[in-house]
């Protein structure tokens, strides 16, 4: 039991004097250990009289004293913080993942430090070191191509590389391809153009391979002139505007377009409209991700929904469990997609041909 007998008030700290447990103790005529127990709400604090506890909290507020985060971290060998790597602060995909991740971390008393690498390999290499210098306990990396393992636990959202120490939270891309292509096939589309993601995006290769595998199953021909590659490393509709223009300018005959993601689909629709084509009456367009803008775009986007906020929660939960040594996980944790049918798809127009309105 903690015995507290000294109640007489001591001398106030001098103006500008740093406030520590010792100076508070001298002011309150209490031991620093007693003050620490109260301010940290530590086990054993109930043995301290309520009157004394009130005096401690009032004095701490009066002199604006806060327990040292770093001192507590050293004692517990924890910083209660993680590092997060994202491509761009304006990235809609990453923003929704961050929302789910943040909600879970707040409940668990964890803080996170975010760095946006703009998909530059040197920053992807350097930022983890800088964050480890700030004593983060682990990493969540979102749509980021890691080249090697790190010294701390890592959970990757949309990571597809098998790297030691990295748990990948990934969408079932095969299922996503089946949902989008079978939807268009059942509507009657046979001439489908494809927009392939850039090599800088971690999902690009697997998504493309799955789409081509499903296309073969459906006996859909996908000649080279019906595909266009995203080149720009941006997270704006401009990423899809150029490839859609490229497809149109080739004069190829397509009645539907499968875009890499929703942002590129919005850019593609703008390009098609600039060429006098209507969506979906002349060309149906399918996106991917179901970002918040997808439902409010005109026309609203038919898309593959990734439960992005849920993926953020899953990533945060797995990382903290790994940090605490509570569980082991497989290399990949799959997440199921969902087809959301909206206004941007319909059966093909039989009077339209050669990529132009008939």
C-alpha cells in the first residue's frame, strides 16, 4: 500500500522553470513516485486518497505538465506508433484504406506517421529508415512496391510480392475479373477494350493476368490494338484520359471498356464524350475500387467494389497482433470483391460501329 502523509503545499516553481515530476513533488510535498502513479493511472493508484489524487491533477493542469511520452516508451519499450507509406496524399484509394486503419488504431491507442513517396523508388527505400529512426513499431504500406523485407513487421494492402516478414492484404483479383467481364458478356458485349495499369502500381500485373485469363475462358478476343497502357504516375482522371484517346484514335471497334480503376474510368468517360460518344449508349465503361466519387459521377460508375475501409481495419488489426506476438498469419489474406452495377453499362448499341456513334 502507498502511504501518503505529506499534505502541506510547498514552493511554486520559478517562472520558466521546467516542470518535472521532481518539481511537482517539491510543490506538492509528495514523492515523484506518487505523482507518477496518479498521472499514469497506474496499478496501485486506488490506494492513494482521492484528495491527494485531486491535488496532483490540479497541479499538473496548473503548470501544464504532461507525462513524458518518450520516458514512458523507454520503460515499456513501446512507442505506440506505426509508419504508413502511401503513393500520394490525394489518392482516393489510399484515403479510404487510411480511414479504416485510423479508426482501429485510435481504439487501440496507437498513433501513425504517414509518408507519401510519389512512387519514387528512392523515397520508398528511404522513408522506412526515417520512420524507424522515429521508433515506429511496424509498417502498413498501401499500394506500394516493396523490394525487400524490413526489420519490423509489415502489412501490405494491395501488395503481391512474397517478401519475408510481410503480410499481404489483397483483393481476390481473379474473382474481380470474373465479375466485371461476365457482367459485360451477359449484356452482350464481345468487343471489349482494356486499360492496363502502370508498372508502378502494385495491383497492375495480377489484375491484368486475371482479366486475360477470364477473357480466354469466355473466348473473348483481345488483340493488342484493343489494349492501352496507363503511363502517367498520377492519381487523377488524367491517368485514363490519354489511354482512352489512344484507343479511340486507333479506330478500333469496341462497345465496352474495362478501366484500371475508377479514377481512370472518369478520365476515359471524358475522352469518349470529347469524341462525341455517349456512355453507356455507345460505350459501356467499368471501373474498379468503388471510390466515393463513383456513385456520384455522371453517369454513375459500374465498378468492382473493394471494401477499402474494411481492408484498412484488417491491416491494422493484423499489424498490432503481429507486433504483440499474438498470432501468426499466412503470406496473403484474401478479401472478396463485389460488383456494383450503376449507370455506365448497358447492352451494346447495334447501330454503332467503328468506335463512333452510328
